[in-house]
C-alpha cells in the first residue's frame, strides 16, 4: 500500500490549483486526473503534464512530496475485533502525519490536512487531538500544531488529483505490476521524473523535499 501527498505553504495553494486546472483544460480533460481512470491515448500528454509539474514544484522547493510504503500483502487487517483494512490505513495515515507533517512543520507552522474523502480516512479525522499531543511530546511542536484534518471531494482539489496519479504509479512499480497498458509507461515516467532509480529504498533521514519511507511493522 502506498500513501502520501503534497505539503504546500498556504500562500502557494491557489497558484498551484490554478496551474493544475489550466493543465487539465489545455489537455481537454473534463473529468479529474485519476490513476485508475488513465487509459493513455489522447489523454497521455494531459496526464504527463501534472506529473512533471509536481516534481518541478518539489525540485524548486515550492512543495514537498511525502510517500509512505507499507507491506500489506500478509497483513491481517482483522487481527483485532471490529477492525478492517480501512482501520489499518487510518493507522498508517497517523504515522505519516506524525512523523512527517508534524515532525517537519509543526514547530513553525499551523498544519491543515486535506484527504481524499472515503471510509479509509474516517477514523483519522477524529484523532486530531491525540495527534497534536503526540507531536508536542515527541517533536516539541507548537501546541495544537495540526489545526484541522478534513476529507474533501477530489473533484475540488487539483493537488489531491496530482498526488493520486503519482502515488498510483509508485504503487504500480513497487508492486511490480507488469502493465501492458499505457499505465506502465506513465509509471515509468513518474519514476524518471522523480530522479530516483527505484522506489524500493527509503530516502535518508535528512530528506525533506521528497521523502520515501518504507514502514516495517515491528
């Protein structure tokens, strides 16, 4: 399972959202960018553009991109009564938010987290107070450093759409999926645009603009 997203300063969000909307309009794509919907063809250039734009933002330090990779293949999501796959995902969101967002930004900034709406983020939205307490204790962040965690419709967020495409390509590579469809080419482009040779190794602990974290359950 691959989770992640962009960290962007509040004063840059409108500019980035406008740019993504323009990329979609220029490509004649009326629906949202979505990895599962990509079929290549006339949409190929349209999908490649936000990938390149996303990594250009990262390279210019106008945005950070954080990726969490979790080996769910043999994970028992029902080991605890009442839990399921969505519960496991919410736990991973918690780890990502605590050890990346709060750790990196919680001392200097007020953090607002926006997630693609769905059952797999329902629980984490109710854990803001606990997350802030853990961040303050572990990383000496500002009190209440995470001001909000809210689900949003991805139709209304170009940043979520751009992340979805990039994370979909990362997952395809990491799961060694042999796409004979155009998705395989897009996954390769995503890797090439990142400047990495592979997604199989975590980035160094001092990485900030682009981080890849392989979370191994202890």
